[in-house]
């Protein structure tokens, strides 16, 4: 236990000494790629995304995801994609970046294990927020929450994603 506390204290000290600043990440032309794991109302999933900063406060964020789970003892799979537009509403300091995002989402869903398998395409809107913490100049950690409302969905009419991820920052030098 003592070693764990020492390790946590050491890592927090290194992170706080680090001179990385989040505003460098937000400069026009910079981008990042990320991978994350999320929990949802139907199970869990993986997400891969790309963020391109069009200005210091405006970004575009396409992503793909795969979700799976066993709701109501049935097997559920969802392969989808998002295209989100984000804004950074206010300054949170040198290490943090908060963005509010909204856009379109869609995918293909399959629910099996019932009397009859149910499959189909879903499409709708998605919105939420993401908080990034700059670990180094090229690496950041993210936490996000998104809510989607769909015009057509195999399993309900909405879903949420709560996720944690890692991002590699690509700079436009």
C-alpha cells in the first residue's frame, strides 16, 4: 500500500511539473487521434476518433465505434459512426481542454437471442462533452459523456456513452 501511494504521489508530481499547455493543442491546424473504452446502457464498446481544430475554439470530430452487450439476456451489437462539431466555450487552464460537441450519428444494430432476430440501421443526433488532460506535448487523456437520440433504433430510441480514452496529439508545425 505504501509503494502504491508513493507511486501515485510521484506520478502526480511529474505531471504537475510538466510544462505542457493545452492551448498548444488547440491551435489552428492541430489534430489528434484517439482510442477509448466506453460504457453504455446496452453494454460496453470501443471508439476510435480523430479531432481536427479549425480554430482555437472550433473543431470537427469524426469517429467510429463498436458496441456490444447482453441487455435482457439477449446479444446486442452495434457498429456506428459519428460526425460531431465541437466548441471550446471557455478557458480551463494550461492542462485542461473542455469541449461541447453535437452532430450526427448512425449505425447498424443487431439484437439476437429473441424469438426473432432484430436488425436494422439507426440514425439520429448526438451531443455531449469531452474533457482532455494534457499529460505531455504528444499525449492526452480524455473523459467524455454523450447522449444520442435516434429517429430509428432497433433497441429503444436513445443511448448514452460514458468513456475514458487516450489521445495522440498531431501538431501542424
